């Protein structure tokens, strides 16, 4: 029984690996949870997982990853605003 994966499955697997790598780097103290890189890792990882739903839709996964992207975008916007505020001082 061969495992046949479509392109969107590979994108989803890559998204999963990106999120897990980011979480590992956060736990290892190599990334800051409020840093832009960590937020982008979460954003793109979640987007990859959402793409994987083109093959077989799952409402629970869709809601989780959509929320993950919204929170990541919020974190990016918040970091940008804080950076702008500190420059204005």
C-alpha cells in the first residue's frame, strides 16, 4: 500500500513542520514569542495547513488554522505598532 500524496498534502505537511519547528525554537529559547520571525512562521505554517484542506475539508482544522492566522496577524500588527511607538520617543 503506497502513500500517494497530492501537492496540497505536501503543502500541509510543510506547514505542519514549519509550525512545529517554530514552536521548538521558541521552547529552546532561540526565538521570541513576540518576534516577527515567530509570528511569520505561525502565519505561513497555518496557511500551508489550510491549503491542505483543498483535498479533504475538515471544519475543526479550518477553524483552528484560520484562528491561528488571525492571531499571528494580530501579533505582527501589534509588534509593528510597538516598534513605531518606540521610534517616536
